[in-house]
């Protein structure tokens, strides 16, 4: 008897038709309103990864959430805007009904051997299995990840007591475990709770406006990582005018920097 497909693979499964890709939101990755943003980002990147004209591997990806996705079908329309000798530039729209609900851009490229060195060093932390699993609660997509928080879990008391630090750090991997690839790395870049919740201990309505992921890992590094753990962290930078941003990093257990990420998020008083 064949095993059931992993929930992540089911969620990002797309059907190609006439240059577009058809998919659907996944109940397994449901959020408070609509789907988990990380899975939508992964679906968008998957359309580029599956495109027959793609050159190389992703090095940069940005998705802009124009509207909340409704549960159900959608169409992804990727287009190679320009292809150079070693880089390729993509634009993309996600459409539901007659409206665009998200836009995205990406750069794929063929990498070459060069000097390398990263200034974002992995902090010294306990190993993942030495950290208790954080109890799951809330929306469904949280059940798709094994999370082990080291710092910056959501407030225990929503009493509006402000802090001056929004750092979150945790070990995370798919649940059940799944070999890492560019799509799942993209989804993992969105596991962070809103920084404004940590700063204010107030349950503030939020919505991600734009999410970027910059890939430092090659496909060979992702294969070597396998279904191992990722150490991920994020910290807010600026808050005000109804928006805030955060920057984050994702390492594997070997201490290799796999990706960095940046988000801009809307919040409401």
C-alpha cells in the first residue's frame, strides 16, 4: 500500500494549463482568515519551479498579498519577464474569480563557484531534541509544524504591557518530517507570529502585505539538510503608521545559512 502524500505536497500540487497553473487552498494550512501566508508563497514559487522555461534555482522571491484569499480554487499566472545568460526574472499573479489576490516577483539563476562567507552567524542554542515541543494551539496550520521555541513565544497574558524586544527564536520542521526544498523553505520563512503582538501584548489584527525570501542555499545543501531541523529567528525593526517590518534568518542544524527573509505587515489599532 502506498503512503498518503505529505500535506505540504498536496497543498502545493498544481495543474498546468496553457501557461497558467491551477491550484486550491488547503484546509490543512488554514489560518484565522484564509490560508497561512507561507503556503500561498510556497504555491506561487512552486509554479515558477515547475515552469518548463525556468532557468536555474531561485535566489530571490517576493510575494505581495493584495487581498485575502478565499477558500477554494485559484489560478497562478507566471511569466518570464527577461532571461539573461545566467539569470531569469519572473513576474506572477494569483487570480481568484475576476480579481488579483497576490502578485509576486522572483529571480532564478545558475550559481557558480565563488568565495563565500556569511556574517549572519547561527547563535549557540540547545539542540532541538533537548528543547520541549511547544504545545500546539489555535489555527490549523500550526499543526503542520513541530515548533520548539527558545525565545519570543506569543504572550501568555494579553494585558497590553509593552516590551522593547520582539526577537523570536525556535527550532522548526514539517510535521510529519519532510525533505526540505525551496518551496518548503519559503513556507518556513513565515512561521513567525506578528512582532507587534510581542511588543504590545495586545491581540492586534494584522495582515502581511509583502514577504521576501532570499535563498543562500543550493539545492545540494537542501538535499543534505533532508528532513532535519531549521533554527529560525526574526526581529522587528520599525513600527508605526499602521505597519511594521521584521527581518529573519533560517539555518540548518549544520549552521549553514539557508535563507534570509523580510516582511512588511499591516496592523490595526
